C-alpha cells in the first residue's frame, strides 16, 4: 500500500507542477510580454483536402514591434463560446525573445491550470494518507 500511496503522490506532484508551470507562463507573458492586436484567419486549404471549417484550426496573424508579421495556428479555445470568427480582432501577448510563444486573451483559460493544481494537491494528499495509514497498520 505504501507503493500505491507513493504513486498517487508522484502523479499528484506532476499535476501540481504542470498547473504551476502553466500559471507561471501566463503570468510571465502578461507581465513581460508585448501586447498587440491580432486577427484570426481561415487556414489555407491544401490541395486534395476538403475544408473542414473547424474553429480550432484557425490561423492567427499579428505584427511584432519591428514590423514582422507572424502567422501561426491559434491555440484551441478553452470554451466553446470562445471560438472566434475569421477577421475578428483579439488581444495577444507575445514573448519578445520567442514571438511564437503567445497568449491569446480569453483562449487559454486559467481554469485548466487551477484544475491541474487542485487535482494534483488532492492526489498528493490521498497518496500521503494511504502511505501513512498503511505504514501505521
């Protein structure tokens, strides 16, 4: 039972780490990143492929402070209501050192990071309780 408790605690620790890393990235981009407006576009249709019209496959275009234009696949929405229409403007923050690392306002939810953190803490607690109670008895 101690091994099972240890596995729960390790899995929980990884989830806590993932949640904290996501929260730190968002905080870093909002604090140190450069804010700019971006537009969503339909992805180009490749020859031989039918257009799927999926909002998750949208391409985002934004301009850096030095005038370069970056196009990349936009992150999928955190909520169905957050899906955007082509040519719709949205605020983004990008890392000046790595302009491909972006945070799109309203798309990458804080909910998932907090859920990882909460679930991870719960697993660490459960694993600790299992390991301690099995070593006592």
